[in-house]
């Protein structure tokens, strides 16, 4: 079963104060009344401390640094970039970029993750293009968080338009 859970909010639900990049806050999943549906609620530490709410689950999280400027990239553009790397063979030379693009396409529901295989010490993702029979296999290059941030910046830079500051 796939549950749809919203991304973290930019501000506290109770007081409306915006979260700064790198700031910690609290998130909780609240039952909406519909069967197996949940809504994410985000609170600053001060509002969270004011009292319990009937959450199904809750956690402390942090707004990622670098979320001050968000670059929206269309699904079609991401897929075109992935296909260009895949079909030209450049993906073998840039496996980290191919992997991050694949994950973004799974998140955007262009690809569906069908299987994860263990391959030596790593993982291999088996992906299927939603609405077609196309399949792709992408190796997990075992990225660190700093590498992920750098690659996301690279992807954003690939699609940044003129005057965007990138």
C-alpha cells in the first residue's frame, strides 16, 4: 500500500513562524478519519512543548540546509536527462548522477521501484516506467549525504534558467 504523506511544511502549523534552513522542528502524523489516511503536521519546538496531540506517529526532524531556494524541475525534463545519460552510455561514466535522477523520477512517480537486489556490497534498483513496459536497472553508488547535496545542486544547475543565479 502506498501512503501519501506531504513533505515538511515551511512553517509551524500553530504559530506560523517559518523554519530556517538547518532548524530542528517536530512532525507528527495525524489520522484524517478516512481509512488509512494520514496528514503531516509540523511544529516549532515552542509550540510542540505546549501539549500533546493525538498523533499516530511523531518524530524530530530538521529542515535541510540549502532549501532557501527551491528549483522546480518538470518530470519530462528529469526523464529526458535520465534517458540521455542512459541511451548514450554516459550513465556508466556518471553513475552517481544517473542514480540521483532515477530516485527523483521514482519520487515523482515516473518510475516505480519494482525490486532491490543485493549485488556484492551494494544494491541494484530495478525500475519500471509507469504506464509502459520499459525497465531500467541502476546500481546504488553508496552516496554520502554531502555527495547527495552536491548532486542535487548539479541537477538543479542543469535545469536552472537564465537569471536564476546558478
